[in-house]
C-alpha cells in the first residue's frame, strides 16, 4: 500500500488530540474524518487540524469509502463494540487502551480480526515509549533480566475529570484501564506469561462506583515478580513510575525518560525516530497496514493481559 492512508479518528478529547499531534509528523497519512459527541467542539478541533468531515456518529465515518483505518479514542465501554463495527466495515482499527472492559468482549474483537485479516491493534503505549524500548532492547540482547518490577500509577481524580481537567461523560477504571498498561508491559518485558495474580482494593467511591485504590501482585512463569500500586486519591506527583530491578542493574522509567537506580539520566533520544510514545504507536499501526503484517501490540498479542484482568476482577468480586 503506497497511497495515502486515510484515517477516521473517533474521540476528540485529551487522547484524541495526542494522536492528531503525532499523526502530523507521519508521512503518507491523512485524518479525513473526526467523530466526537459534541458537534461544536468537534468542529473546532477539526478546523485546527484541517479535517474535512465531522460527525457525532461513528457509522457516518465508517460509511466513507475513502477511509482505510480508524483510531478509537472513545470511552472504555465503547471500545470493543466500535472495534467490531470498524472491522465489519472493512477498516483497519487501532483502539486506545483498554481493548475492552471484559474478557468476553476482548475475545470477540480478537476472533473477528482473525476472520477478517485486517490490522487490529490496541494502544498499549508502554511498549513504544523510548524508555521502555531501551530496557526491552537490553533484555533482548541478553544484557538484563527482570527480577522485579515495582510500579506506581497515581492520579488525583476524586471527581470525573479527564487529563485536560474537563468533565468526563464516563467513568475511568483502575483495573481495566490503568492496570492494563502494567500487566501487559510486565509480561512483554519479562518475556514470560503471567502465572500468578492477586489483587486487593480499597473502598468503593459512593458516587463514581469504583475503587479509588488498588494493589496488584504478579508473577511470571520465569519467576519474575511485579508489584503495582494504583490510586485516584494521590495528591502528589501524578503519573506512572516504573522501577525495573534486574540482575545487572536498576532502571527507573517515567514515561519517555529513563534513569539508573541512582537517578543518573540515560539518553534514550536515539532509541527510535521520535520521543513521543503515542506517535511511535501510530507509526507502528500504519507501517503494519502498509506491510500487511501483524503489529506490535496487536489485539491477539495483548489478549493474555485481559485474561489476567478477568481473573483479578473475579478475585475482587469474591
């Protein structure tokens, strides 16, 4: 495929904007349709990025013959059904993390991808951040093996707000969204499937209906372990902080930055063509479409993550 890949993007919120900014740097790709629930705000974003078609209904974008691929940055609860709609319309699809909020729905997307042969990818961005790529390359070269990962995912989100401080129309989830990043990354970096998983959670928020604090333990088949702490109550430094403790060193990853265990900065600027994990994720999606191959972070590759999340949910409910 050498022609311009034409894309419909659904969800003009905080993460949709990140994708639009990343795609601007990628040759041979054009966003031709923008979908979001508030028409006036969607038109504003479309005008800023030179997008000609605007709608509040994904079906309108899927009906456009020129659309080759869809990127979904919509509420979690819509991810699986919209991915299925895109695949059934003959469009390649990249859906933001999480693939689904149940194993049954995640499996349905994987099954349909296999049936259609289209590219279907989930936005497990940590696989693409230069900091985590640097560690992954060291592991693949046999220079580093994980003994333990210690991860903190912290937000101060006691009301239903997004990353831009705007009111959300849906409720986020520590397990099915934020834990998904680390569960997948741990198995990916360890190069070994997760065989043990345990979780406990704090009180359920009276209006949001979700646990605001959670602790998860994981063990891979090769013996590596991971401890993950998550909170929407943390009034302090925000984000996700990864400590890799290995046989030949300790590394601390903060999004696209990487440090030794002694807080010495590691230059990761030459790891890939960009320092922007979302852009690198999009580059992989479009490259897989052009090359007719399975992308890194395909829906099939990340399915084991959702199998673990399902086990953890069952533990928490019991």
